[in-house]
């Protein structure tokens, strides 16, 4: 693997991000809903060895990150996976499917964050609630996100820094208080290496299904490629910064999971929709953390929901503008200049997901979070293969290049984690299938009614 210097590619966007801001962006994008909401569910699959699925998910994410680094330094454009797949295969329908899948992953991620937000809200208010109450709270929060989205709010680098620090402070709080409690003799370290799998699963299936859930906590690193045109010397700083960001988050996740299982019995942890709040309360029962930690958790997941809903509505708007989805989705409000129909449409889908997966709060978070990782693992499989195909497409500037074995391993690992043999819940395949089927139907109707009889999608012209 080697890294070479490169001439700066021209871009109409202002380059405002250096290594420190880019690192905060990447860390902030990865941190959030996954570890705050799914630590208990991961522990429920493998017992005290909850750190292991996070570690395996990090390795899979690292392999895919290498592929993204080769592609983003080779094609430093703010378009991401759809651009790479389009350049590699040139099949417009495949490009559409990848783009629509990324959009759907934003919806399922936002729905997961909404349920986690509602669960933490009730804890902060001192109200015990599950099921219907959390569902109603999640629906109300999603409507609030829609209003903010409709008004045209957008993420700025400064806002990302603030929210990243809030998210990071919550996780560091768990680690510090957790180790303080361990030093005081409150921990049972025997649980940290104990495998406890559900009765119908082998250790292998338990680990693979838990890794599928844990991978949800690692996604976000791929979003940073959309900042390539706004980063100083992306070919030079992207590799070091992205790998550093992944390493930092993986270390935090492993430490958090160790604290969680050492302090809380696995059965109790798995049933909680606010597992980290439970850990902090158990570690420091005499401190007023029962209100502070849920509020920090709410900040962490709220940012995730807003950013994902903005991304989803803009992708839908962009696909409509290019004629691969119905034209009405490209309508822009005359006053706010926001894609209001696309916002309403994506909000309706997100609300539908929240209602559709409305079992117990922790089970619903598991189903929606698992669906998000399922969709993105499918996209990452294509991205890893695209690296190999695009080796035939030389560029004039030098760029990051990885050993050929890495994308092969990345593609195999991502594809394996998509397959049913990993023990994924059936509901995850059902939700993903319904969403993609809706996209294909909408695409087919648009193609049949299109004047030119064919729909063509150019990822470089998408408005995200």
C-alpha cells in the first residue's frame, strides 16, 4: 500500500476543512445512534463478549474504508458510492439502485434514531414507557425533524463540532464512570469473556448476527467522501484522517461495551432501550446522572436523525430532477427553497417504518438499526468490487492505492454479512425488500412515462 502526492483537482466549492475539522466530522458522523441504542442488543446476542462484534465490525469497516480512500483520492468529487459504481459498471439501473439504497439507509437510520430519542426522552422525564408510548414519541420527533428540514436547516462545520463534542462527552462519561466503578469493586469481569448465546443459535451465528448489528455503529465514515471537494489537499490528508477516525471510534466502542457488560447483567442490558443510561446510573448511583445522560443521548441521536433525513430528501429530489423518479418529487417551495414534496415523501416513509416496526422499543431499534447496516453492507459490496474494476481506468494524478487483496476481502466480508446464513432477523430483509421494491416500482413507472423512454442518472449532478 502506498500513498503518493497529487495535484489539486479543481472544484467550485470552497476548501474549508483541514485535518482537525475533517477528523471531528468523521468521528462525529460515526458516533451516535448505534452505540447509544444497540449495545444492549449486541450483548443479548453474544453475552459479555459484546466487545467482539464491535471489533469485527471495525475490521470490516476498515477494509471498506481502504476502498473508499482509493476511490475518493482517485475521483475527488462529492458524490460517493453512486459515482464509483456508475464509473465502474456504467449501468444506469444499478446506479439508481445503489443511490436509492443509500437513501433508504438514511430513512431506516433516522427511524432508529427517532425511537432511541423517544426512549431517552421518557427516561429523562422519569416516565416508564414502552411500546405505544415510545412509538408515539418517535412519530412526534420525526414530525419535528420534518419541520426543521422544511425550513432549510443545514449542517455546518461548527454545528458538527459542537454535536460531536456532546456525543463524545457522553461516551467518555460512560468509560470514566465505568472504570471508576470497576476500581471500586462493582464490576464482574468474568462476564467480559463469557459467551451467552440465544438457545437457537450457535456461537458462530450469534457472533455474525451481532456483528451485523454492531456494524450500524461503524457506518458514517463513508459520508466523509462527500466533503472531498471542501477539504484542503484531500489526497494527502484523507487516508490518515479517516483511518484515525475509525480507530478512535472503534477503541471507544470496545471500552464502552466492556464497561457495560462488566457492570450490568446481560439479560438486563439486552432488555433496555437506553443501555448506556443504565450503565451510568449503576456506576454512579449517587450522582444526578439519571437526567444528564439521557439528554446527552438525545442530542447524539437527534443529530443523526436530522442529517439522515436531509440526505434522504435531497437524494430523492436529485433523482427526480434527473428523471429517474416521478417529477413531482422535484418540486421546490417558493419561499423556503427546500424540496418540500421530497421532504414530505421521505417523512411519510420514515413514519411508516416507525409504525411498521412498532414492537417493544429495544426490538424495534434492533430491527431498524439492523436494516440500516444490511442496506449499507450491500452498497459497500459494490464499492469494494468497483475498486477492482476501476483499476483499468488510469487518472493523471497520483492517488492512494491499496493492495488488491483488501477490496477482495472487503467485498467478501460485506457480502457475507448481507446473507441470511449470518442469522439476521427476517424483519430486516422484509423492510429492506419493501423499500427497494417501492423504488423499483417508482423507477419503472417513471421510465414508462418518460418522453425519451429511458432514464439516466448522473451521480455528479445529484443535489444532496
